[in-house]
C-alpha cells in the first residue's frame, strides 16, 4: 500500500506566500500584553490551528503527519506529542537533530510516546541542517562526521530499546554495551513499561554518498526530493547500497502540490500566489514534464519542485512515482487545512487502486 503523510507548519499558516504574512496560529502579530496565564493572541493560538490540520489529515484519510525540525518554529517533539494525543490512527513522524540529546534519552522519550500512542511514532533524523544551524545549537560535529554520529545514534537507540537487562545485581553487566566515538553506554537497556514496544520507523534523507549509506544500513524509509533530472539514479543507488548491506529500504518523496478540479484552476492558483512576490509572469522554464513545476521555492515551500494540475493529472504522476518504487509520500500545500481536505477527498483515491491508504488498510 502507499503511505501518505502531511508536513505540518510549525510557524504559522495562511493563504499568502510570504511566511511573515501567514498569521494563522497567532504567528506574525505583535506579542500579547496581558497578565492572563493563557497568553494566546486573538481567538486562536498556534496549537489550535495545528490540531485542526492534524484532525483534517486523519479525517481525510491520510496516514499521518510529519512534525518538521525548524529552528525558527515550534519544537517538533512537542508538536508530535500533541499530534499523537489528538489522533487515534495516524502515524506521527517527529523530525529532530541528533545533537539535541543522547540516543538513550531520545529512545526513552519515544518509548513513552509509543506507549501513549500504541506504536504510531516515527523518527526522521535531520542529519545535515547546515553549519549556521549547528553553530547556533553549539554543535561542533561537521561534514561527513554528522553521518557517522547519526549511525552511532541509531545503533545505540536500537540497542537500549531491544536489550532488556536481566534482573539482579543492580543489572550490572547484563545490558547493552557500546563504546563508540560519540557515545558510550554501560549496562543499558529498557525494562518494565518501557520495554516490548515497537521501535519508531526511521526516516532519513539526502542524496550524498554518506546519506545514502546511512539509510542503507540504518534507515527504514529514505525520503528524496524531486530534481529536474528525476529520481532514477538516486533510487538505483539506494537499492544497490541497501542490497550490499543485506537490507531493503523503502523509498519516499517529499512534494508540494497544487491540485484542483481542472488544470486551468490549478495554474490560476499558482499565478495568484506568484504575483504576491513577483511582478513578472513565471518563466516557462520552471515547467517540467509530467506536471512538475520548479517554482515552489519562490512560493515559500521547502521543496523547489512539486506537482501542479488537475486531480487526475497529479494522481497520474503520483502513480508513476509509485510504479517507479516510491511508496511513501510527504505532501504539503497552503493553506493547510483546506489543502489537506482537498487531497484526502479528491486526490488520494485516484492514486491507490484499492482506494485505501496504509492507515485505512490497518482498520479493515
């Protein structure tokens, strides 16, 4: 089955292009001036809006949501915890930087969340977030060393998760042991209510050799970003590296989408958003084959290339990705609540020939 996740906004949402004008959730306005303990400005705060998007994703039949790592936005762990509490079936993937804490601490937080949510938590490691972001967090690890640390992080996290100490003698010498370059663990391992839970599904990303090798050895799903040249070469390299490691890694894709009843309506939406920040008409060179458009970056999206067209056209392209080996999609569109409902009601059933997503299949 095909998995569909929705990327959540963690610093406001709205109909406009510029992030500073997306005021849903109370972002972008003046700070509140009130002695009240509930200091949310206006009628709604950021989590009111986020929970509406999360509810819309679950009600519309998507398989879950992604809480992205964003240094300028809300903390992804808090957003993910709120999403798990507010949903019953949807998967919630939390994106975080490995340097935020030790792998044992991350695993313990996740074990509690897995117990709360009956195993619906996933991890996405933001391994390469740039030198500027690393410096603001006080992180000295740089270059390919970031991938070596991430490999140790996942090794330790899985080790303490699955290695249950044997009672007796203070558990000394009976648990998980690890002596690495970045982490040392002595007598580790969960027990009691923290043990016996499913380890989070691990999502990774990147197209460099270290990124693909990390996924091949430690990832469950590798999320790609569309390029003008397509994904064939990257998919082939991931498959080869995973096979050499004796593993199979699922392939995913992050995509912004603008889908409407007709292709003309979809492009009209593109042009309206484009003219909020540009005087000229978008260049024809931005339009690629198969309804792919390379101008999403100018509209405030994290990914530069996405899909524009009628529901049938976008579904056809998503189906082509699926046939090429992509079975997990992280979609996004603005404004989020409206676009989630459009995606769930008009698009998803055209992509999956069985008419169900992974989450719906699990409830049958």
